[in-house]
């Protein structure tokens, strides 16, 4: 399974608003911890090691 880098989220603005709202009221440390937990949950959901490695490389480039 290759990494999909094309827009693929239904209602991306709504998702972005939801993501920002999830951080509302959190300190910087709490927000960082939230992001780490979210990343690990989504990585577990994806599960494919090659896709996760490709995502790490793509995130580093951008």
C-alpha cells in the first residue's frame, strides 16, 4: 500500500476545526502529548510499516 498524499479527507475544514477544538484549553505540554497519542492511535490503525515509514519521510520533507 503506497502513501496517499493527495487530499483525501471529507470536509477538511471541518476536520481542521475539530482538531483545533480538541486542543482548546490545553497547555503546550498537554497539546504535545495529545498530538503524540493521536499519532500513535492513527499509526496503529494504519498498521502497515512501509506506509508508516513513508509518512515519516514525507513529514520530514514538508
